[in-house]
């Protein structure tokens, strides 16, 4: 029987490219939804409500906030995210 070669293992570290031109976005609210296949994190910016918006919210029980970013991640990423948030 011929010897089977083991796949070569390469260890590496992924670093964010700090020179990137990706914009920084502020959000103070996050809605989380999930399926067995992914987690969707929807980040919104919620501003202080006006008197009219408060009255509308009392009636409708809804406050709309602009979505700033929607990020979809695989379930395998979530345990590391939870660990980072717990630190």
C-alpha cells in the first residue's frame, strides 16, 4: 500500500488591515436573528425620541431606527464573539 501524505498544516494569524478605507460606523443598538446556518447582526443608531415619537411609540409599540450595518456570520464564529464580549 502506498504511503499517503498528510496534508501540510500551516499556522497563520489574520490581522485587520488598519490602512483600510472602510468607514467606521456608530451604532448603539443591535438586533440579533439566527438560523441553523448563520447569525445576522443588525446594527442601528437610536437617537433620543421627540415627544411625538414617544406618543406614537406608546400607541404602536414600535420605534424605527436607521440600520447602519447588517453583518451575517457563520455559527462557528459566535463562540469567539461571546468570549470576547465576556472579557
